[in-house]
C-alpha cells in the first residue's frame, strides 16, 4: 500500500479549483446572462421612446448615425424600439428565450456590421451571452422550463 503525499502539488490544487468551478449551476449562469443582456437592450430601447411614442430623436439617429441599408429610418427606429422592449421582457420572463436571444443576436450583428464596426469587444460580449442562451436554453428558472415540465406531466398522464 502506497502512502499518500503529505502535501498537494500545484496541479492537484489547480484541479480542485476547477472542480469547484464545475459546481456553478447552469441555471445561475443562464439567469445572469438573461437579465444582464435584457438590461442592456431594454435601456437602449428606453432612449428611443417617450411613453408609447418613438421620439423624433430616435428617428433622427436612424437617419444620420444608425443608417441601415435598405431600411427606412422611421421604420427602423420603430422596429428597434419594439424589439428592444419585447425581446428583453421575454428574456426576463424566460419565455420564448431561445428565439428572443436569436432576435437580439441578429440586432447585435446588424449593429456590429452597419453601425459601430469598431465596437466588436462589446458586441462580442453580448453575442456570448446570447449564444449561451440559444445553445443551452434559459435554465430551470424560466417560464420555458415551467411549460416544458407541465407538458411532460401532461404527456405522462395521458
């Protein structure tokens, strides 16, 4: 029988830390990703509206700074304001999460390609949050997960 060494090697300690990291629940990661990216887009949407009305300033920005090819600035401002409120709200609820994240990823790519091409570090961070949600879902703390559980119960009862 071999005696265990009295001290851990650096590699053993590193592996122990890695094992601790693996205990971080995905549900927590997904919740943080959902809330943080939703907050980013929601705040942007809030700058485009005054009550229920898209501001003239927002339309002006789409005419001059956010120019998109083939899209009327008035329409782009209205669609952006709607999307920046609807999809973040769905992400907070965890409802239609993957589709909402996909829509916001599309917006992120549009912003990156046509509006602020030098802002790739910021947009890359947004894309990472959104890709996590698209690939692995919103986690158990979501309406999507609740609906899935309810459907599974109904199917097993039938």
